[in-house]
C-alpha cells in the first residue's frame, strides 16, 4: 500500500501552482512527454529512482533525470508512456508499480516538451540497470534521506547569468535543472525537506555546461 505522504501529494498536485516559466503554451504547442517519479521503500527508507543519461545522448546529455520520454500515439497518454519508458530505460516491471496520480504538466522550452510527471509507488521492486546503454549510463535508487541532507544541497549559477537554481549532489551525480526543481518541490510538499544553506552557490561545472549547450545547437 502506498504511504500517506505519497497519496496526499497526488491529491494536492492538482492545486499546485506551476511556475510562470514552466507553464505550457496556451496554443497547445510542444511535444507531449512524461516522466516517472517512482518511489519505493529501500534499506534507508523511502527512495526514488533516477537515471544518469548517456553523455552521447541527443538531448539532456549526461544529466541525471527521472525515467521518461515522449508520449507515442500507441501509449494513449502520459501514464502508459512513463511506464513504458521506465521499462525500456531501466528494466522496471510495470506490474510492480502502483500509479498514484499525475502532477501538472510542465513546459521545457529548451526541448519544446510538455512534460507530465507521473507519481508511482514501487510496491514490488524489480532489478534495475541501464537497459538502454545508448540513452542511459547508470540507474540509482536514491534515498530521500540523502536528498534532504543539507550537506548534499546547493544552488548552481549558470554562466549565462540565469538566477541560481537548486541542485543536489547524491550518489556521484550532480542533479540540477528540471529534475532538481521537481525534486525540490516534492520534498517541500511532502514535508521531508530539511533546512539547508541556500547561500551556498557554486558555478555550473564547465563539462556540464558544454553538454547542456549541445541541446541548443541541435535544436
């Protein structure tokens, strides 16, 4: 059975405000996509499944992310797409996942994607791995305890002058951008968040900037 904090999150998701910069275009433009926020119960308590995208990838190369991708016509919607992508990328067995609900659609202007976060409870965990090596380098079940540890939290300053954004250092990954923003909101909404030093600001590493710039050049 899914924990109360997760069902409460799903119930309140429909009322959550969407930041202005991430509101989908009113004209319906943008490709439909979905990501799976898959929570489970691990040795260190609640955790969430994250992937490290391949540095050879077409978009978001090298970035930690939630499993997910585009909604295909045969999917019928974001829930089926999120489960399919998670299976293709990590080997997750959909039968072991209870879908709790969805969060509001978010727009990623850089990739022109309208992304629906799907909330799932991993009631019967399956073995996971980088099932699609061309797209995924590694797969991690990251404990919530590590995400909320103040020592693992920081803000990143982009050389383009964009305001510093939230980030996490966990399991050898620098989690930033869209994924970090969604995690930040979820941790606050579920009450897991702990006070942390928001004045800790670091520059986005040059190698990360270089990979991110490939998204813009490929358009």
